[in-house]
C-alpha cells in the first residue's frame, strides 16, 4: 500500500479527482492550503493605481489517497496529465509524493490491510 499526496493548483482539482477515479483510485480527500515551492510566489495587483506586490505564498490544494502498489503508475500518469497546464506545463503545476504505508485499519469493522481500503 502507498500513500500518495498530490499538490496541485486549486482550479485543477476537478480534473485531477476525475482522473483518479478513472485510474482506479476509489477514495481520497483534499485540503486547500497556502504555501511556497520553487515557484516563489506570484505578483498581484493591490489597491488603486495599479500597484503590484509579490505574494510569496500561493493557494494550492493537497489531495491525499492510499492506493494498492499495482496502480501507482496509472495514478501518476493520470494525475500528471490532469494537473499539467495545457500547452506543456509550467512551474507551479504541482508535485506528487509517494510514501509506503505499513497498515490500514477500518474503524467500523476492525479489518486490516488492503481489505480495509
């Protein structure tokens, strides 16, 4: 079992979650966050007169799921295709982090392992 954490632009969440469903990932949750990566922030207009300022942290969405090892490649391909900015992608499109999971327990029944997923 693997935990997959996906950081994407908030406007791409619908496309990414649809791609997860199609790749065989049946459960996930997501959280809206603010942070800074290699992108380094964005320039925004503030107030009147067209003044600009740099906002170092930008809005992102973190999608978290636990999957079986055998669908990892299809999940990664589906997510990268759905999250990538049309026209070849740009900095700020996101990241995917994969970590091993040693156990899962379904609270309602006490089942453990992949059957609990």
